C-alpha cells in the first residue's frame, strides 16, 4: 500500500478533480506483478493499468489499491469488471470511495466471491486526497489550503514588507509543485500590491489546466499594471472584491480581462468561486487574509514553511487578527506531514 500511495502522487497536477490513485498487483505467490496509477484526467484508472501490466500473473493474485475500486461507467468502464475479468482473488484498498455514483465497488466484489479488505493506511490515503474529499465534506466551497513561509519568529516579511526570499530554493520548488495540483492560487490585495507576484506554475509538473489566479481585495484597489492584471488575457485571473468596490474600479478590472466576483464576505466569495468550478485553492498569504480565512473557519490545510531566520519587531505577522482562544478549548490540528526542504522545514497540518 505504501508503494500504491507513492505511485498515486504521479498523477498530481494531471488528474484533479479526480482522485489520486495508485495500484499494485501481487501474483498468487505474493510477488509484485504489475503497478499503475491514474495518470491523466479521463484516462485509465490505476487498477486497469496495474492489471494490464500484470497480465496473466494477476490470476489468483491480490490487487492493492489506494482507493476503493469504482463500480460505475464514467469516462472509463467500471474497475470492478476489470478486476473480475483478470481473476483477482483478493482486493486490499485504503480509502472508501465517497462518490455516491462510483461507490459500492467493495460490496460488488465481495458479492462476486473475492476477499476484500478496506482501511489499510486509510489516514495517509485520505491526507493525499484531501482536495478530492473536500468536495464531499464542504461541497458549498472549495477545499482551501493556506501556505505561508515564515521566519523562526513567525513573520512573513521584514519591516519594509520584503518577503523575497524568506525560504530557499527547495521550498520554492515545493510551492510550484503544490500550485500545479489545485484549481486556483490566491493572495491578499496587499501582497499583490507589494510583491506583484505572477502566481504561475513554473516547476517540474506541468498542470493539465493552469490554475486561476485570485486576488482577494475588499475595495478592488489594484493598479492594472500589476502582473496578474496586466497578463489577465493570457492566464485566467479573478478579483474577489467586497461591497466597497467602486464602479470605476470594477470597470478597470473587467477592462483588462479579469473576472470579478463581488461578495459580502470571504465565505460568500469562496462559494462563488466554487460555483465557477474552483474545487481547490491554495492561498499564499499575506497575514491579514490568512487571519481572516482562519477566523472564519475557511482553511482546511496549512502548509507551513519555516525558515531559520529571525525578522523581529516590525516584521509582518504570519497571521493577523485571529480571535484569541483559551488553551483548553483551542483548536488543535492534525499533522499529516513533516519534512526538510533544504534548510527550511515543511509542516502540513489539517483541521481536525
Ligand atoms: N512569506 C510569505 O509566505 C508571504 C506570503 C504572502 C505575503 N507576504 C508578505 O506579506 C505582506 C502582505 O501581507 P498583509 O498581511 O499586509 O496583507 P494581505 O493579507 O496580503 O492583504 C490583505 C488583503 O486581504 C483583504 N482582506 C482581508 N480581509 C478580507 C475579507 N474579510 N474579505 C475580503 N478581503 C479581505 C484586504 O482587503 P482590504 O484592504 O480592501 O480590506 C487586503 O487587500 C507583504 O509584505 C508580503 O511580502 C509574505
């Protein structure tokens, strides 16, 4: 299963909004006979790829797969059919399929006489597919991840607002990898004005669809010379503004070819993004937007890149305006990953 989950990552950037899935076929003697992963949206499922690789060796063997095999005709035929046709004797999967249309694969295989077990490394597979599962848990809004690079003292920029670069090259490569696997990349208005980021994907993974670039700014006070607005006709850009947006600013934003979402709250803005097809978004700061999103309970995952630098008084706090909590009742999140990115440290935590 560890290998199946590892294989599943190869679909990152290419399969969403479908889940990441990896599969390994063991022959009747327990040796690896074939491997596969879901590699392209609309393309063959991991099970079929692994079964094809195993060929006749699949007969009497075991299929290990990170998601319950599907039981419906979608863009691809049901995997349960392929499993039965291959003569597999036992199926071990990690995560139950939450999709009401595709679920029921385990039951169907059991009914056909196969030994079926679910739940092996379920937590790991669920963390890997958090954006996909978010679509079922909070269907009214996108799955929202917050990503910040902070100093050891929890600052995201120095006293002059400079944040390039707090983190090192490996951390920046990670961010480009992360961006490739989501539908949108967001920043707050101050970050757009100060950093003038391009919010494009420039890493090893070429996303199937370029993520929408989103700027959250209540008043829409964004110079049209900013990189994201200047290039809005080449790469999709959206401004999520509040009720204070003036008609001149609205016109200026739309005149450069950017989409405009008017909302009375961040929650409503997120809901509108979802209606427009955005199922997942990584918000990359700054501190005010991070605090506002966290305060409203709109963050599902935090990607925290911590760099060994001190920025001290006057530096921009990573999270601003988050209401205080009492320790005994404070929200505690679940750590799903921890690793070194060069001199920096990545910590990934999910809302419990
Ligand atoms: N190290 C990092 O990872 C990192 C990442 C990003 C940025 N930065 C640094 O952080 C600094 C900027 O951060 P910041 O904290 O000053 O600002 P920010 O979070 O980038 O921007 C605040 C923006 O969010 C909007 N906003 C806040 N609450 C909102 C709500 N409820 N609804 C809609 N919009 C809302 C505000 O709009 P209004 O102004 O109209 O209220 C404002 O434009 C820069 O120096 C940048 O370099 C560092």
